[in-house]
C-alpha cells in the first residue's frame, strides 16, 4: 500500500487533476484523510494512533487530541496539541524508542514533524515551509482522501527516523533527512543538480547500519520515460555507499523491492523486468528478475523468469482462460526466512470507454512463488468476486498498465496490505472484496490469504456486514486484523482486533 | 488442652467443608425474572420514596423522582438479568447475618434485604431503595461471618443515612441550579474551547461528589461500627474487613497455571510454542496514573475505626470464628459461582481461567473438568465466527501475570488447536469420570468440531438415556 513505490511515477499524470481540485476546495471543507493508523516498527504493528479535533480553540486553531494505544488497543497516553484548524496528520511511526508524527497544514502550506519519547512526552519539533508547488500538490492530493503514494516518515529501529521529501530550491528533487530519537536532524542529502529535475526518493529498506532508497528520476513531470536507481547510505553520516541504476546487464526493472541480506552483505533486487528500450510504465513486463549486488553495487548474479518461457506453462488448465484475458498488477513482494520470494498481485482488465467512462475490472488474487534460487515454482490463484471501478469522467488513459496504476491510487483494487511475521516464516495478504459501484453497504468480505508455518496457503474470510457508516481495516499484530468502524450518527469509532483462522 | 481440641475440631470441620466441593459441584439455579413478591415490595418502596421528595423547586423534585425511577428499574434489571442470586444457600446466609444485625439493633426498621451478586469485583452495594448486593468476589474473600456482618453494617449505615437519596438530590440541585444554567449558557455562547470548559464544569462537580462520597464512607464506617458493637461478633473483624478491601486489587490466586499439565494428551501432545509469553513491551507510560484509586484508601478508614474501637467493650463477644464450616463453605461456593457466572454472562475467557484455577485445587472435581471442556468449545466456536474478542480479553501486562500468561496462551492457539483441545480434553476427562451430565454435554459439543472422532448422535443418545430430564437437553439439537 504505502510501500507501493510505483505509484509515484504517476504524479505527472495525476498532476492537473490534483492541483485543480486543491484550488477549488475550501481548505476547511470535509477532508477525508483517515485519522487513525497503525504504528509500525520493523513491519510489526506496535500500536495505533488517533488524531482528532476535540474543539475549536479560537478562530484559527483547534485543540487536537493525539491518542496512542498499544497493539492490543489499550490507550497508552494522549496529548493535547493546539494547531491550526487546517492541520492533517500525514504519517506516524515508532522506532522502538521514539515516535514521529508528520503533520501538514493545508492553509499555511507547512509541514511539522513532532517527536515524542515512548511515554508520549514531546522531544522536539521541526517545521518546514512548503514553497515547492510539487511538494504542496502531493500533500494536497492526500488531503483529498487519496492513498498516500509513499511513506514520508520511516522508523529506523532504535536509531531514529528517515524523512522523505522534496527539496525547496529545486524543481522537484528529493530531500532525504535522518533524525535521531530526539528528532534532531543528523544529516540531509539531496537529489543531484542534473538534467533529471524530477527525482523522487522512497524508502527501500532500513538496517542498523544502512538505509536504502529507491530513486525515480525523470527530466520532466509529464515524462513517462523514467529511470530507477537504488541508493544505499550509511545511517551514521548519510555518506553514499553506492548508487546504481536498477537494471541488469540486459534489462531494466520496475516495481522492484530490495532485500538486504545482512549475513551475506548482499542486496537482492526483485521485480518485473523490461527490455531497456521499453517504456516501463506503459508496457507489460517480460517477466520477473532477481539481481544480486554486493556492497559496492556490483552485480553478483541475475536470474530471469519470463512469461513466455517459464511462467505461462505453470498456469493450471482451469486458470488458463482468466490468465489470457487479464493482466496482473503486482502489489508487493515478500521474502520469507527460507529465501523464497512471493509476488502478490491482482488480475485486472480494462473496460468501458472514454465516452461513457473508463472502467477497470478486478478479478482474482494471485501469488507467484519463487525458490530461494529465484526460479518460479508455483502460481497460486485465489478466487474472489469480480469488482468494477468506474473512473471519474474525463479520464483518457491509453495503456491498460497505466490505467491499473491510476486505479491503484484510487483504491480500486481489493488488495489492502501485506503483513510478514516477525520471524519472516509466514505472511498474510489482506484484501477487501466489495462491490465498489454499490458501496460498502453491499456484500463485503475481508479475505486473508495466509502462508502458514506449514508452508501452505490457507484462506480466511470474514464477512464485514456491519451497521457502521464506514469502516477501515488496518494491520494488526501477528495473526490479527484491526477493524475500525465509524458510526456517523453517534460520532463513535469502534476499534477491535479480529483473530484470523488458519 | 482446650486449644488442642479447638484445632482438631477446626481441622475436622474444614475437612467436611472441602468434601462438598471435592468430587462435584451443582451450580445455584438461575433466576430468570424477578420474583413477583420482590417486585411488589420494590414498587411499594418506590412510591413511598417518591412521596417523601419535597424540594422547593418543582424541577428538582421531578428530577429526583426520575432518578428514583431509574434506580428502581436498575435494581429490577439486576434481578431480570440474573445478577442477583435468589438461591437457597448464599443469599439466605447473607440474609441470616443481616437478621442478626437487626436483632441486635431493634431501633432500626427492617427495610432492607440482602442478596449475593454475580460479580467478581470485590464490593458491596446499597442501592438506596432497600436492596443490598454483596458480590461473590467479596464473599469469596470473607474469612468469617463477623466480617460479612461488618460489611452489612456498613451498607446498612449507607441506607439508614439515605446516602443514595442525598446524592440524587445533590445531582438534581446542581443541574437545575441557576448558576449552573448560566455557566452552560456561557459555554454554549462562545464556540471556542467548549470541550475544555464543559469538562471543567462537570469535573469540578464530579470532584465535589467524590469528596462527599469519601466523607460518607467515614460516616458509614462510624455508624456501622455502632450497629456492629451492638451484636456479639468479635472486635477484630471490622479492621480485618477493611484490610481485605484494601487488598482487593491483589488476585487471590496468583500462581501460574500449569498449562502443560492440563493440555497434554497422548493423542494430542502439548506444543512448546503455546507457552510463548512476550508481554507487550511497546511502552510503559502512565502506569501510575492508570492505577488511580477510585475508592478512598482503606488505610485512613482503618485508623478511624481503630480510634473508635478503643472504647469498645470486649466482654460477652464470640470468639473469632476462623474456618467454621459455614463461612468456609460460603467462600468456596462463591468461588465456584464466580466461574459459573462468567460463563453465564458469556465471558468464557475469564471463566475458563477460573475453572482451570479451580481444577488445580480440586483435581477430582468432575464438574470443573466438564466446564473446562465446555469453555474450550465455546472459545473455538467464537473464534470460528471471528468473534473471539467478545468473549476473551486481549493480553495486558497490567493483569496478574498468571492471567496474562493464560490469555497469551489462548490467543496463540489456532482454530484447529482450540478444537483439538476441546475434543481431547473432554474425551480424556470422560474416560476418567465416566457418566457425568456436564461432561457428557462437553463431549457432545466437542464431537461437533472438525477434529472429532466421535459421533454426536451416539453421545446424545447416551445423554438422554442417563438424563431424560437433563438441563442440557434443550441445547442439544
Ligand atoms: Zn460504602
């Protein structure tokens, strides 16, 4: 979800829409940003935060309450903060020692990072003005209720926090900062002053020694010709360990995820691959690739699995038809402790037409299983009901691939999030299957595809027929999901953990 | 010589008391609806209470009457929702002690009735309209009849000094006070900081209520002691009772459950993984603020009572009645009934924990083992329906460690593991105890799970053959 790095390359094409809407919207209007979220540490849920308006303090400010619970939903503490009534909570994380919260002020166009210790006592706050219009538009887009395209504040276990932003004095080059546990800045690094005026950084991994970032670079905002790099920096001083293009000798990669193997001191970059002259955001991929690089950024080995030669022949007879009729959007990759890699995707098909409205039809969940030596082993198909999403009028997007990216940013896919157990032996893929054209009140199922300790898949389905106005499903501690229901009439939010069956 | 005899006697008596619970247990019957006679008495009392209200302001009078209605309805609901025990043992025992107090205080009109209350909390309540509730939690901690008597004297004091009525009047007067109305208007007029100002207004009133409440506790203790001294109960009980109340937060059963002993079966061995216990270490803020004591510290009450006892007459008093058969039996029965009540109100998680604790003390009690089997099945059923959270708490390091460990254990179990435990537990106990009604039902329940190797139909036939009028019959469909 937040980690889906590929969404950012869309910012160009969503650009006009986003800016236009921001301008026409009164800032104090009904903003739909979720004000509850999971607090993650090393991918494990350690608690939840809720940020809400208690009352108007004066004409300009609200008295907000920031409340934090542990992973069992028991309130740990809450603090009152008085801030402008145009404040929104954008991101939150906990690194084992400290909390970091990132706020966006829609009216003043500023960002604020507030640091708290583990008892929620304020340690420091950092304010940033957002003169950069691209930076502003990005936050404004989220303020309208869209999925954030990336995480902005990332916990580095016990060390501090990484902040991913946009450099003020640039067109749109990245700014990467590291803050210690007391929210004091340790170092900053920027995208280089080169022909790539649009260079975006997103978190790739965090370790005790190194932090990795994925860099997406383009020469102009509307360019769909993008290059992706992997940047690895020392956590202590921000010095670059290496920066390499995400490509193999023959191919370039897209939607890649980076796994750091501490024991071997190697990185595995895994994702879909394309010919070097292909457009990665318009064309369908050639297949999957795993590239292993050493600490100098040198390629140690690479392995491809192509659709035509390796993957298609594994499609079971009963699934042949759907595989031929649909494309697959991959949401995430996960590597289990035994070295296997799993690619999680959903089948989709383009529908409708520019006149009546573009649609996307979403079908089954698929999981591709790769061996520890990166060769494809098995394709798993988990059937679920078809779901259709109609785009707002005026959307004209030529390629199905592109359409799937935009659809993803508009929450049109069922996939919600993936959670890996702390020992990395098991993982759970959660999706919500409901008829988007009829809304949440219609048939509504939370599906969990679980890779069990027995190394097989199990499916658990939890009907979500509730009386609430709206509900959300959040990650929870291992083996659970958190269901949050909002009852508009009573102005009440009910949060509870549901244990999965497998 | 006398001392020796007494010790021997105590031991013998204790043995008799234990024997009642050693092999089996028959739970107290459940009262579905309030007995008509009790309802009539409550209604008559309500009418009389309302007739007495005479506030200068009509608004205030009406509001107080409304509060009396609510209070009466609350008590009636307590009966209808099965919280009040109208059994033949616990409530009559409490009532007999209350009668002793009345007999020793002939000036007091006999307007109250006492009942055992199906709550694990350590508490007693005088609702104010004549009903006194004595929780099973408190009863299970009472060592002597004299302690029960002192608690009742305290609740009687609340009743006869009209503490509940006075509080109702205080609330009503505050709400309709012109000064309050003015303040609320002011808050409404200015949209800024409304929440904070309203909280402050309500908070300061709440504080004054609490302060009055605390004063009233001292007042009740003082009066209670006067009632108490008119009886022949011993002089140690009042202080000891307050000490027991003071340690109410400390669980009586604190050793860790031997989960492996309970859940290791030949056909289904215990799994090491189930014992993984990692208390939440996310953060530990506010621990002190959390344990804010809602009841006034008993220490100060003890000091006050001791001062008052200095002048008390020690002559003609009964000896301290530690370990009498009756009070011991009441205590044990209360412990069983707490577990029974937890199941009855659907709190299978806590109930199962209590039954497991009972099983460690009464290993030969077939009923306890049957209820463990039934509880496991219930947890399985709720988990299957994704509703486990409704009947089982989440672990919390603030609980007693043995309970927190137990909760972690149950939460660790996967659905089929829960089913297996329910199945193997019940069938193993059945081999041990043979035909026992509650156990047969537990077997029938678990025979319906995916892991079962028994035929539910056969078990049902056996149940009907042995218990043609059985109380589980209607549930076995
Ligand atoms: Zn009292």
